[in-house]
């Protein structure tokens, strides 16, 4: 497996290199990354931020243990707000969970959405003014 060593000139710390983090960069050059980490029983979705000119923050757990979190993706807007989404089973059905963080803020408890589909989560671009 090949792992990313850097993203847009920013050296990734070892914990972000595998398994395949998703990284978004906002309009100020700050980066946020999400990935999944095995905690000994489940895959947990984690996130870390890299302010322009700074260092990577310690990771935050976005998903809870008890079921695997998979396919994490992240997007950031020009102002620095970020949203992360991932799939997570509730034990019976696949769900989509998301958490939105304000610029330089903390990640809140995730919101769980209805039934997720077995498709890849993708980042999209919002239209201006919407």
C-alpha cells in the first residue's frame, strides 16, 4: 500500500499517512484531514487540523466506538469551516454521520442521517449564494 507523505506541500505526520486520509484546504491555506484508525475493536473516524504556518493538531475522535466508521471525507469553505462525513453502521443498517466545525472550533457530536447507501461519499461544491 502506498501512503501519502505530503499534501500540497504540507508534510503529513506519520499518523495521517495511512490509511489514506482525505484532506481539504480552506481559503486561508489551513488544512483539515480525516481518516480512520483501528482502536483494537472498531475503526474510528478521526480528524486533525493544520493551520497555515503551524503544526498538525492532535487528532479528535469524530465517531464513537461500538461500530466501524468508514469512508471518511472532508470539505472546507473559504472562511475555514469544515464538514466531515462518513458511513457508520448502527448494528442493523448503514447510516451516514456528519460533523461540522467552525473555523478554529471544536468538532461537535456527529449527526446521524437516515439510511446510507453503499456508495462512495463525495465532496461537492456548493453554488455561490446558496
